[in-house]
C-alpha cells in the first residue's frame, strides 16, 4: 500500500460535518447589538470605506456593503458594534442585510414548497464572474475540495447555462460583462434562481460604480438570494445553495 494511502486511511474523514453552526476562528460581519451611541458620534460611519454605516435616525449597518475590514468595531468607543461568534447568513431579501440595533436573525428560506420539490434531488450551478477581484472565486473553488465536498449534497457546477438551476454571480457587473450576464440568464430553463455572491455583486463594494461598472445586480436581474461577505466563507455559500432546496443550516 502506498504511504500516502496509508496516511489517508489513518487520518480518517476530514470533510466538514453538516449542519454546522460555527467555524473555529471565524466570525460574521459586524452588527450593532446595543443602543448606546453618544449624541453626535459618527466614528464608525466615518471609518467605513464603503459607506455601509448610517447614524441618521439610529445606527444601521448594511452587511450587503460591508467588506469586513472591522474598522468600525475598532473605532466604536461604546462597544455598540461587535463581531458575532457565528458566520453571517445569506438573506432572501436585500433589506434583510441592513442591520439595526437588536435586529432579528436573517432567514435564508426563499423557495416555495412546490419549487423545492422540483429541485430536491440535485442542484446545478452556473457561476459567472462579472468583474470580481477573484476573492469570491477562491472560496467558490474551495467548495469542490474534499474538506467542503459540495458534491455530497447533490450540488454540482455546470459550464452550460442550459443545464443550470442557479446563476451564481460575483463581481459588480462591469460593462463588458453586462450582455454575457443577461445572455446567460436568458439561456437558463425555468425555474431558475439568481444568487448575488459577495459584496460586489450585492452593492458594488469597493469596485462598483465609475464609468465601467454597475453597483451590483440590483436592477439588472431578479435576485433570489443575497450572500454577504468579502468574500463569503464556503460554509456560508453551502448554506445559501442548500437553502434553495430547503436544506440550509
């Protein structure tokens, strides 16, 4: 028996178990937990590079614009903003990523029961990069490795949109990728779902706007699931995809 085979058998199964609520050493995006902002304090908002924080009418943090730099947490003198102990989940509503003080947990359920039955056995995903920095791509590629092993859930990537159930979009949608994105979506059969993956696809992040890029997918395609993060953790991506067939965390 080759030495590497023997070592593999001795090591046992290393694939991450499912469902999983937390990942060692990983936290979610910042969120406000207490109503304790001093009058006139805007240190968190002024420290945010993507203008994800508003203090007008009460503290609000948009996790769909947050790149997870955590400068706001460091700047807050009152401990109003924290890093939660669990990874941030996807939302079926864009507004669900806008977090207020004492806001409730985001739900990732979105697909009506009839459509869930149609997608229950397998899920085929077409990924399209619309100007990403490749950070999201590195996490998406990790889904195929033995540790995350997306295939065990019956979820597979396909190169053809004609076989795809889900369009997984990354990047802020640059102008050269606008037409290929629309063509890919139109080539998909019904029922089809669009997942905005990462802050760039949600709101443009640090790369959206300007003369050559949009501010994410909003207003371009009907988005069924918004996956926050810069980039999203593979566990968050698995949870989001499985929520389409009613098997999320």
